[in-house]
C-alpha cells in the first residue's frame, strides 16, 4: 500500500478478520490517526477498535520504536567524512553499524 488511508485500513481490518479463530473476537488498540477512526471504516463484526486517548504516546508501544529510530537513526549527526558516514561497506554499510560506528 502506498498510503495510509481509510481504504488501506479497511483492507487491513478485513485481512485481520480472516485470521481470527471462528467464535473469537479481537480487540485492536488504535491511535487517533484519521484513518483509524474514520466514519467510512468497515469494521468486521469479529473486531472491536479501542481508541487510545489523544496525545498519550506512552500508551502506544509503537511510539517507543519511533523514539528509538529518532534517537539512533533519524537524528541529525555530524560525520568526520563521507567515508565515515557510509562506512567501509559503502552506502549499505550504514544499516550494519550503530550510531557510534560500531556494530
């Protein structure tokens, strides 16, 4: 899916619904993203959406991953050289190194 929107969420919910054991019910925690709570959402009968309170990232475990990414990979950093930025293995070496340059 190239976008996060109501159409994508409907497809996602439909797929989740097919993996729920017959007779069981799933409760999905969702944040306040517009497509999570859209009035156009088609929520299967074996799924209940439980919205997290707005502006409470500490309740959403995914926020821990985003914070880690910001702290370790997406933050602004200064490198001594172009080679230091890409490491010995070329551009793909970045994925193998931590922010300190060590594996």
